[in-house]
């Protein structure tokens, strides 16, 4: 999907008229910095998805948070505890509320670990 997906993600960010737009834009920029070859997709009728050898993360703007779901988050080393939401055998998420500050270095390292995990599974 590529550029169509990027356009839809741009529209989503622009359409969020509160703190969630800038937060989602920041997360997107950090993912692109961490993984310059990441592919952006638009799935499930409204979810930005970043893929490299599989899904790295899914972003959603909920009423009171921006949620970043890592489908294989349970398998990732997370020394700073970013992945505080979720349980089970696979997925974990980061829930960002208004005013939250994301540890950029830790987040980019987590994104790189997610892509490396995907590549190792192949």
C-alpha cells in the first residue's frame, strides 16, 4: 500500500485536533528514525501499521490514549518497562496518555528489537 497508507496516516494525524495528533506524529517519526526501511500500512479500517519482516507496531488513537501495540511484545527485552499493557503469550502495548513523555532512546531500541525479532522468525 505504501504511499496510500502514508497519506491515510497523515490524514489521521491531521484530523486529531488534540494532543493525540502530535503524540502519534512523534511516535511515527521515532519509528522511522529507528527503522529507515520500515513500511507503513493501513489495516483493519483505520490502524496505522509499521512493518519490517512482519508487523513491528500498530498505532491507534483512542479517546484518552495513544496505544502502540507490539504483536510480539511478550518476546522482546524491555528493560525500561515501556510495554506495560497487555498479557498473554504474544502482544504487549504502550499506552500514552495526555502529558506523558516517551523515553525516545528506549522506544527506538524497542522498535529495533521488534524488527530484529521479526527477521529472526523468518
